[in-house]
């Protein structure tokens, strides 16, 4: 009989599955532990959001915690979790040293979502119109994130590209890296056929800079080429946190329509004929493209858009050149045979790479290391060194900030 575990997830934010792939991923983790009968607590120092998941409807505990505050030590000492999951490396920096002090035998897992330093480096290279050489890349963000990955017992990675990058370029042992992509959720409505679908769609969270760049790129370089061939077609832009700057791109005459947040992303994507995602920088895997596969909507994206999601098979086309991208979008939109074949490819990809059963099995195997955690930790001397030295630095900085707050001199 499987013994239930006490699990603590420390969220960078409260999960918003209707706003981002990161929110979907977090809710999937939560449901996994509920289904396994584990005792789960979700904690975050972030402000609550109007769009966050209603955790009160789930069989878990949840609580707010404070940054740079000894109350967290008291909280975690009483909870005494066997597993602690840190949502992104900034959370690990803030809280992992306190976890180590109070619960040294707890398994510490970093949920990366994507490699922040990779996304930032690609953005910088794009703005400077330069190629990116990851072999010589050295930034403060990169060093912080790599240190966090080294310190953690495991890191959950959504992209196998990033697993291979961390191992080959930065020497992080493969046994510390867990490839755990978002899984494809089941849908409970019929797929609309080619003839009953219309128009193009882009969907994405506009707090995420790659999405804002992609929409501007669509507007300036790609959509005009598509409209020349399909003068009656429309492109609808959906996304959470869609501010005035995005809405100002709306042009009814050009068929470029910004609609903002979608109440049901899968529903609006399922009614579109083709999904467009010309992402020019970013990291991780793209929830919008997995959603397109789930509802049978073929897509055209970039190399970065498809990264970590395929070994060649795609539910449409992968193109970086704006002219070819537009040509392939028109071809996919107008040719039923190509569209149907692309849709089938998407269904195959979901089964091969994004199944819930694989997700559950990988997480189970990861937590099995609890039976001999010391052996796992002793395999990496670098990890042991960073746990000691980096956490000491974080500890002293946090205590200093805590003292400033206590004495009324500010700090956060």
C-alpha cells in the first residue's frame, strides 16, 4: 500500500490556468498529488488575482507566506513536508535555505517552467540583431538560475531541448533533470471539420514578452502577406492581460482583431481553422501550440515555437522566414488534404509526447528517490558546494532584510 506524502508547493504566483501555460502546468501538478492521495499544501507570497484557480474547491491546504520573515521557518517546521517544490528559481533562492534549516531531509524540487536566462538571451540577441552563442553566454540571470538548478535535488523541465542544453553546455548531471512536459488534457466536445472552421487565431498571455513581440511581427510582416492571398480572412488575437497597447493594433478593415482574454481558450481555438505563432524568442514549450493540437487546429510556428515539442512531426508547418511562413499559412488554410494530414500529426504528437500517464509515471519515479535521498545528493559534489555556499549568502541577506523590516527601515 502506497503511503501518502506531505507535499509543499511554494508558488511564485497563485496559479492561473486560464491565463498561461505555467498556470496550467501548476494545476496539473496539484491534481497529480491529489489523485495520488498525498497531503498537499500550496503557499505563495504573491498577491491574489481575480483570475487565479479557486483552490478552496480542491482537497488541499493553501496559505500566504511572507518573504524574508522567520514566520516561514515556523510554518515549515510544523508542516514538516517530505517534498518541497519551488515554482521557478527565484522562489528557490528565497525559501530553499530555510527549508534546509528546518527540514534537511525534505526532497527539494525546482519547477523551472522554462529557462529564464535562455529566453532573456534570445530576446537580447533579437534586439541587437545578433546570433546567440550559448557556449560563451555569461549573464547574472544565467548564473543565478544554473546555481538554483545545481542546488536542487531535481529540476522539472518541460522541454527536452533544455534538458540536453543544461547537460551538454553546463555539465548538469542528467539524473538531476526530469523531463516533464505539460500533458494534453482531454476535451469533451466534437472536433469541427475543415468546412465548419474559419479564420486564423493567435493566443497568448501578454505579460509574456515573446507573445507581444509575435503579435507585432504578425501585424507588420506576416498578416499583410496572408491578406493579399485571402482578402476576406480574419486574424483574431486572444490573450490574458491584453492592455491598451495591444488593443490599439485592431484594424477591422485589415481583418486584424484584438479580443483580449478568452473565457475558454480551447473553445475559441477549436473554431479557428489555423493557429499562428511566429515566436522569435522564448524558451520552454508553448501551451498555445499544445492547445491547438488538443482541439485539432493545425498551426504554423517558428523553430523556437516548436522547440522541445517534436523530433520532426508537426501539426502544420515550422518556418522562420516571414514570407514562407505566410505562404504555408495560406496553404494550410486552403488545402483540406494538407490540413487534415496536419491535424492527424498533432493527434499523434500528443499521444507520443504529451500523455497524462507518462506525466504521472515520471513524477512517481522522481519521488521514489526519497527512499535513498542521501545517495542521490552525494553524487554531485558541485551541488553540495553550492547548497552550502549559496544558501549561506541567501541566508545572511534575508536575515539582514528581516532586521531592516523589524527596525522600520524598509526592505522587502
